[in-house]
């Protein structure tokens, strides 16, 4: 089967006052379609950086990243944006909802941005799937943390992405709510046949994925 | 698919995308509008565009009304006055341009009449031949002393003053030249053109009659006038053609500047009005600078998210540029509508001050108001806009520093120049560019210094005081903008307060209450005592001895009027000038240069500065004057500055009195007559006609010249200009209040975050209150320090380069500015923050979640 993402000898350096800091030191990873992958590691180990590289948000210092057969490091910002627009979805730890928009408007936003047809129907359907159709007119400040993350999940799945990147999606939630969100995430992933790349420091959550990697001292190590 | 089909589909897709983006941007704009986002930004644009609309609409109306007033005093919009007949091609040009016109020919002649007993009486009159029965602008007032009839070929009108000089009554016959005219009425006029030269009472007959009664011949001193009135564009074209013709015998007088001093005062008023509007717009711009940072910072995270979702940088630019344009366009439309409504509501008030009120066509004001709104938003929100739309998508996962782009500053600078050019005359652009560069440098340095000062203070502070300072310095760039914006606003207000006060004081001082309003001329030495007796009850009478003479040689070189390149110099030499004979220079003249008394070798003459420049005269030059056919030599010992509009006794030349020079001295006096009686107030009879009659009877040849009406007109124009200037000042104040409010809004979120933290860790209400108050006192105080520094620098520059006075450091200004800055900011802080200071930790948390 053809891989969706392929990382080869990825290095990432950051300049600082004390000199250059090596965040990633030769990471390798291959992700197959519909696979669920978890990346764990301590705070500051570079998990979010690795996620941003895989999603094409930035370029590595060295090494090659293939995302849908395209070498990301050879593409400019707009070309990478084009791939994201068509194939990629995101879920964040702090939900990243627009405070002045209602739940429905937040889900609508990416579809409005890319002129999708029947956007409103699709958005309402997505909200229904995450069990929030009755809260569609509420603003984020009127929703609980779990509800806000459900809206974010609805927004991520509504455009039917091939790969979903989730950065600590339950990091801001209590145990019960986190469990509900985890279930929802895997359920939707299976229904919509999406590839899931998950970054978390919660080993229990990570163990639900097919493969788990740990980022340690800049290197990616497979755990099971 | 061939290439043309591919091109067609590409084009169609692009058009579809563009329309879709317009739709999405409009949708987002409406959504935000509904939720009350952009309020302060829109309010600032509304203030800017409504201020510009009101200022331009009222300014144009006031300007046109004042011009009309000046035109009525002049009897026309533009007058060519010449010593030679004015060719009829100029009348044709005026007609082609659609201008109204009339002609007047004037000369001084003797009028003869007989009383009932048959005794003859003579009087020197200023006889005017007119083509029209009324002036082009305004009306002539008919005196009720005689019945009024229109002029025909056998009739004449007289100035009411002539009634006291000649035994005239209804249907009296006056001989002028070789023809007799029947008296048909008496009319009163007041002219702002050379009021002091029209010394003889006026008479009017038809122009054809004047040309046929044998008074005009070779050597006659005749003055020809062509007056025109009409649309300003046509007038400008006409005036341009006249100036290009450059006829040395011509003198062009425009209603825009009926006299030089009045013209200068009005020019200053217009400039102040334009600058006031610009100040209001710049002040509103400061508000936009702060508010745009606040709003667009809120959008940053969303933009990063959209870019992470795959929106290109260009798409973000387009979507947000469209939203900004929506904000600018909607706010500007509201602004111009409000501005125009406000102008309409002020119209009745204006009509009380300006009669007749010419309410200008609204088109230009609405156009300028709308585009000022668009430009002011883009100018001041550009930096925040660019910074927001360029947010990297990585922001969704981690914090990365923004990249600085110097090009953005350059674009802001260009936009600012565009905005200023829209509001001020383009010919001042080089000054504007210079000013903006200097101001930008000062602002940059000031912002850096102020922040350094704050950081220093914070390092050494402790407890709640340290927290308050930390709140200000938490976002250094925001703190810089707040300090500089508020400082600039305080500075603009201070500057406008001083300049407005200065302008009004100067205008009032130019015509104080005790300004002389009447002159008596041509008093011979043997008549002086009698004149003094007649005028013994008048106030503040001043006399000056004088002779009539002509400058004929400079340093032994004869000067001839026809050789003069400057037409004004030529005109000066053709006629005799009044030369004062005085031992001291009058106090109301300012001596600008004085010769060392040891070097003086001849009797001295003091020369008015501009005349000296006109003839290239310098101290020590030898000037020969021809007085009564004899030449007298004087040495130029001093130069003087003269305020001609002051109505004091002023002369181009003042010569030293010498006993050995038997000069034909006569006297000139000025004094203060009581104000003209208003309406039909019979109990307060005007005394001037009685004086005129007595002087004519007892001292023949002595003429009284009453300038009260002219002074009244000048005073009215000045009052109107003062009113307009004060009104505009009010608008700038209003805009400033908005800036001060937005300045607190910009840092509201981080301030509330800090208070929430303090509340959470158990800080008492009193402590949070102290932190809040200190923050505002410091922001205001530092802004005050900044504005005082700017004011001091401006003051020093003005002293050094404009007023030529020694520069003075004003410590009180600094103290005043700091106290006022702190005070204003404290009040604004209390008004805007009071409700937050009372909120519980949970309520503060809710506020942060919603914003």
C-alpha cells in the first residue's frame, strides 16, 4: 500500500541566543492510509514541531517529508496550503474556536473559505454527528470544554480530510469528558476512513492507536 | 483542451473565486457587525469622515459667505482699476466666461450749485460715471434724506455727506463740466478698495454723460474700473488672464483679499480651518491605530487557523482587505451622512452669523469626507492589517515572533501623505513631507525613550506599584503606541488651544475698541486752531504734520516711473505721497533697522520697510524729494514696519522737521467718533454730518473722512472667522475624547487578565484598585511628558525661526502637561474600568472567555 506520509532523516534546528538548538535529530516515519498513529513524549520534546512538519505548516532544516506523494520541503507556502486545504484536518488542545462565532459558524468557516456547496447542511450534519445540533447557535463561551472540542472535531471532519492531525485533543479536559472525546474521535475516524496522527502525553490514549512512537532526545522511537 | 479553452476556464474560475470571496468577506463583515465587533474602529472612521464633511461643508459655506460679504463691500468679485481706459476685449472675455460686469469711470472735479438767492457754491467731488444702476454684488443704501429716482441722462446721485457741504435739496441743479444735472437721490456706499484715497464726497451720473461733458481730456487724472462677478472658476480664469496680461497701469482687487492685511488674516483663518480638520482626522487616526491593533490581534489566531486549514496568504489578504474596505466604506458613508446632517442642523445658527449665508454645494465635502474615511482607516490600520494577515499558520501550534517588514512603514507613510494631500493644498506638499519625516523620527525616538524610562522604573519598583508598571510594559509595542498616540493627541490639543487663542487675540488686537474711525485731511496751518475748536469734543485726537511730495532721486540717481520693473513702484512714483514731518517715530510703528547717529550726515528720513524693499533702499542712502517744485535731500536713518489696517496715522516716509526748510506743511488728524446710531434711534443722532458742515463752512478745503462703516465690515468678517475657528476646535476635542477611550480599550484584555490573576491569588479590592489607578496615572503622565516635550520643541522652533524672539524653556508647561495628562487619563480610566474593578474573579473570567 502506498504511504500517505513519509519522513526520512528529519532534522529541525532553532536559532537561540545560546546557539542553535537541535529539536529533531533524524526522525523517520511512514504512515499508511487509515492508520492511527500516536506520538508521545515529554513537554518540550518537539511533538508539536513534528506535527507541524508532517502537516506542512513549516519546513524541516534537513531531510525529506512526503505528504501525499509530494516533497513538502520543495513546495512553497501556498502549494503546501493547497494540500492542507484538500486533504488535511486539525484538532487542537485549546480548541481554536473563534470566540465571536457560534458553533455552527465555526464549523462553517473552512467550507465558506473554500466555497463548498451545501455548506450549511453539511455543518449541521457534522454537529449532529458530534451530538451538538441543539447547541448550534451558542458561542464558545457558552459551551463547556468538552462541547467546544466536539465543535472543533465537527469542524475538522466536515470537509472529509484524508488525514487528521490532533495536538493533545484531550489535554484541557477532565477524565470523563476526555474519554468521550477519545471515543468520538476513533468512531468518526473509522466511519470516515481517515488517517489519524495524534500527539499526546497520555499513554492510555496513545495505546488506543495502532502504532505508538515516543519522541525522545530528538529521535522517534516505536514503542510497540 | 486547447490553450484558449484552458485560458477561458481559468478566467472563469478566477472570477467565480473572486465573487465567492466578496460574498464570504461581506458575510463575515455583517456577522461581526451584528455582534458589535469593530465598534471603536468604525466610530473612529465615522468621526474622521463626519468631521471632514462638516469642516469642508461649513468651511466652504463660511468661505463663500465671507467672500460674498467682501464682494458686497467691493460691489463685485473682482475689480480692475486703471489709470488708462480698459480695452473692451476684457469685457468680451468676461462675457464669454459668463461673468456679469459693469464699468465705472471716476475723476475728481468741481461741482457747482446755486442756493435760492442765486449765490454760487463750489465743492470738490469724486465723480463716477456708471453703466449700471446698482453694484454687481450687494446693494447701495438709499439715504432717506432725498427722494430716490433711477439715474437718467440728466440726473445725478450724491453722497449724503455732500448735503452738508452744499446747499442742496430735492430737485436742486448741479453743474458738472459743461452740463447741468438734476439731483435724483442720495446713496451710501462703503468701499474696501483704497478707502483712504477717496477723500472727496462721491457723485454718480451715467457713464455716457461723464464721457460727454468735457471733463476727460489729455492730462486728466481719470480712474477706470471694470468690475466682474460670477462663478469662481470663471473668475479664476479671468483673474489668471488679467495677471498674465501684466499691465503696469492696472491694479487688480479681489474679494478674496480686499486688502492686504485682511487678506492675510483670512488666509490664516482658512489655513487654521484646514489644519483643524486635519488634526481631528489625525487624532481619529490615532484611535484607529490603537483599535485596529486590538481587533486585528483578536483575528490573528483565527487567521493562523484558516491558513492551517489551507487558505493561502493571498486569499487571507483579499478576504481581510475586503472586510476592511467594508468597514471603511460603511463607516465613511455613515460619517458623511452624519456630517451633512450636522451641517444642515448648524445652518440656521450659521445664518445668524453670516448674512447672506451661501450654503455650499455638498458634492465636494461629501467626496472629501468619504475618501478621508477610507484613507484614514487604511493609513492607520495598515500595520496591524499586514501583521495580522501575515500570521504564520504555525501560530496554531506554537508561539513564533512576528517578522518586521519595513515596507509596511513606507506604505503607511505614503497613505498618510495621500490623506494629508486630500485635505490640504497640494502646493504645501514639500512642507508636509518634511513635517511627516521629522514628526515620525521624533515619535520613534520618543516611544523608545518612554519605554526605557518605564522599564527602568519597573526594575526599581516593588509590590503593587511594580505590578501596575508591569501591566503597561507587558506588551512593549502596544505601550509605545498608547503613549505616543495619547501624547500626540494632548500635543495637538495644546497646540490648537494656543494657536486658536493667539489667532483670535491677534485679530481682536488688530482692531481694538479705541481704533480711530475718522480722519480730517488737508488742514492748513492757519486753519488748525479752528479745526481743533470744532473737534474739541472728539476722543483720542492725534495730529500729524505732513507735506505732499515725490521721491525723485536715490543716491543722486534720478528715478523714473516708466523705468520701474515693479508696477507698484511705478504707481508710487507717479503720484505725490503724504510725507510726515515728525521729530519722533510714532509708537505704533516698529523700527526694524536704525542707523548709528554718529554716521548721519544729512537730515533724516525714516522709510516703511516694504517700500524700502520695493526701491532697494538701505540705511544711509540719500533720498531726494520734490516738494512744491523744490528738491530736498534726506538720509535714510531708519526702517519701520507699519500695520496699515490699524487705521492709525501711517506714512511711507517720515522726514525730520527743520526750521531752515520752509516746507508747505498741512495737517492730518485722526480720532474716534461715537459708534453709528443703530436703526431709527433719533435720541442718538450721528454727529459726523454736523462736523462735516461746520468744517466746510469755517475751514474750506478741510475734509472729514468717516471710516466707521468700513471698520464695522472688517470687524464682522473677523468675528465670523473667529467663530468658525472656535467651532472647529470643538470637533477636534470630540475626536480626542474618542482616542483616549480607545487607548484604554487596546490593553483591556491583558489588564483584565492581570486583575483576574490578582483576584485569584487573593488580592483585596483596594490593591487591585491601586494597581489600576497607578497604571492610568503613569500612562497619562508619560503621555503628558511626551506632549510637553513636543510642545516645547515646537515653541523653541517657532521662537527661533518665526517670531525671532529668544527661546525660553517653560517648566510650567511640563508640569501642567504631566498633571493634565495624568488627570485626564485617570478620569477616562475610572469611567471605563470602574465596572471591571467591581467584578468577581468568575465574572472577569467570563469576560475573557467572551473576548
